[in-house]
């Protein structure tokens, strides 16, 4: 996938997820790791489409729960640990 397809995928994630900001953060993190570490290609700054009804990042703060933040942190840790195990010494630059 090139950047236009990645953008389309991220827009789909935002439109279809019950927790669009959490899903977007997880998808962006996964794509970054996939492309940089596995594919060996840097797509640059990935787009961050806004969910419908969100005009500012501050609009979502009342809806973000501690549980959602903890889930995102745990998912990022699992993703990072799994990638390091799969890549072995290749992650050291």
C-alpha cells in the first residue's frame, strides 16, 4: 500500500470503529512498525483523519476513559514486544 491507500484505510478505521480515536492510534502505530521495521520503508507522517463530529482534539477528552487509555498503552507494549522478538537484533540501529 502506498500513502493514498493507507489514508483510505485509516479513514475507514475512523468511520467504522466504536472507539475511533483509540482504533486510529492503534492502526497508525501498527502501520508505522509494519512499514519501518518489516517492509523497510518509511511512509513519513501518517494522516490522522478526524471522526465525524470531532472538530478539535479537545472535543473527545470527556469521552476518553481511563480503561481506553490503559488498553491503548497495553496494546502498544504488546506490539512493540512482539516486533522486537520477531526482528531480533535488526531493531538495533
